[in-house]
C-alpha cells in the first residue's frame, strides 16, 4: 500500500503534522525530494519538533524512515538534526533511518554559492532559504554532484573531487570573486560524514521494493507544495526539485511502483515564503492579524510568511497537479477570529476573468476576485466532528468543497496530534 502525502499550495500546509498523524499505521515513511530548506513542525506527546531533512515518521517507533535519492542532503545539518532529536529521547540508528546511496550531497560551497547569488541579485533575489538547494540540484543535472554512496568509496572521491572543485572554483573565484573551496577541507568533510553515516547509506530502492513485496505500508512525504514544483510551480520562484506526488516513486527509489492514494494537504487560507507572485496577498493590519493567528513564521528560517485568503484558482491547480484523491484541510481554527472571510474565487487579468491558474506575466499581473463568507467567531479547536462545528464553519468547508470540486477527507483544527476529525 503506497500513500503520498503532499502539499496542494505553496508549502507549509501542515504536511509534517499530517504525516505524523497518519504514520500511526505505516511501516515506512520516505522523503523523496528537497533538502533542509523546508521545515515541518510536529507537536505530539513527545514534545515539539522541527524537522528539516528527516521524514516526519521518525517520531514513531513503528516506522522505518528513508531519505530517498531525490533528496539533497546537507550532512552537517543532518548530523545536527539527529543530535537535537536524540537529546529529546528519540532513537535514530541504521535500523530506523536509511539514506539512499543515490541522493546528492549539499556541500558547504553550495550554501556559499546560494548566498553569493542572492547577494548578486540584490533586490531581485528569489528569497532563497540559502541552504544551497538550487546550486546542488544544478550540479546534479550538470553531473558535477557528489552522491551519498560516493562517501563509501574514498578512492573514487579522491579521483573525482579535484575536477569537481576545479569546476566549482572557476565560478566561485572568477564569477563571484570569492575564495574557492579547498580540496583538503572538502575531502576531510566527506570523510568525516562518510564514517558517521556509512551504516545508514544503502540501496533504499532495493529496500523499498522488498518492503512493498512483503505487503508493508509505505508513505511518501513531500516537502513544499505543488506551486513550488520546479516544473509545475511558480517558476522561477519554485524550489529546485519536483514536489508533486507523481515524482514520489522516482525520488524515493521505486520508479516501477504506482501510488495507491494521494493525500493532498490544503490550508484553510494561503501562505507563501520568499519572493514571487502571490495573488491573494494581504498587507497591513489584515495580514498581521492572520499571520499572528496562524503563527505564520518559517519553521526553517523564522521569516514572517506572506499570508492571504484561500485561493480557489491556485488550489484547484494544486489538486490537479497532485492528483490527490483525498483532501485534508488544515488550520481551519485559525480563521475563527474573522468576521468576514475572504475567498479568492477567480483572477482578473486584462479585463477578463480567469479560473485556470496562469503562468508567467499573466500570473504576475492577475488580480484576485473575492467573495466573502460570514465567520463563526468562536473557538473550534476542540471540535472532534463535523457536526460539532458552528454552522458558518460548516458552510465555509462546504463552500470550499464546492469550489475545488472535491470533498474533504480530514479536517485539522489544531497543531496537536489529536486536533482533527474525519469529514
Ligand atoms: P509543513 O511544512 O507543510 O509540514 O508545515 P509547517 O510545519 O511548516 O507549518 C504548519 C504549522 O501549522 C506548524 O507550526 C504546525 O504545528 C501548525 N499546524 C498544523 N496543522 C494545524 C492546524 O490545524 N491548526 C493550527 N492552529 N496549527 C496547525
Ligand atoms: Mg514548512
């Protein structure tokens, strides 16, 4: 049984929270793309955790976690993240964490290059999280990356690393006028983490095919949302990998397997981190109120998130891109303070109404068209069934269901594990 849990919007929909919840009856949880540029906050009986690289299933004793070949792994960050969890009593070892030998390694010079490029762009910067993600994925496609499996073969590293660094230093020294990466330091770095992680690094594809054959339940966890997918998102303000569910088997290591279920996580309003078009963006006091109510500050970076109304146009597109057959609506409780709740039902562009999510300049210039629903103005965080909700909260859900043409499956009304109900 293969289930993907993915984001319908711009990310930060609460995927970590939902994976933590749904992994109760899973055997394996796999991250299939991205690096430590995103953050998932999970709050359960063990405490509050922020996960950047590790799959959110790591908090469950019954679950084996896999970091797939589609990921970009910053080994130093991984080391620190594991240490932080161990301090809170979470067991992490080669028995419950497997790292693909085909994932690319985010090197310190990738992080530097990310910063240099954002600095060069100045006010036109992408709002990168500066975790080296675009540089390392660029190197993957330029075939200049080091893969985790290479760490186990020091002779091979000694052979390829000088050429890779010579190439990187052409850019670092000649294009950016910065000090180049040093061979000895890079070798030492890889040697040190190679030793630390040698027992974790393996052919995770082979492991997953076996697990599937044995009837295990496997969950694929996305980082970021559909609108950040490199191919289908708001390019170039996307991430540098494929966040969509269709990529999950590829980035996990089992391209020959088909997903049984795709759970799309959709937020009851919109948030967006970094630069780029965000049609429904609120500003001033209205934005401040929603940001505060939702605690919308980046888990990875602490940056205030841009906030806005629920966006039907973008969400319908996200649902289509994800092919989600189940929808989970998160953070409905956050809207409890609003007297009138705006919902963006269409865009207007060049005097025309558009309902299909546009690209490029049309998206940049599109204006939101809002409808307003009455708020419920009471705390709903202890509701544990649809029937317990105030009438206007029920109407809000039904309205969104009608607009996106899909029923909700699960509704989340709080960050804690049990703050949800099935529709
Ligand atoms: P992810 O990147 O998709 O995993 O989401 P993040 O963890 O970055 O952001 C979601 C935030 O909302 C986290 O701080 C969660 O603890 C919190 N959260 C998740 N679901 C709910 C919910 O239903 N209600 C409230 N109030 N908070 C939620
Ligand atoms: Mg997040």
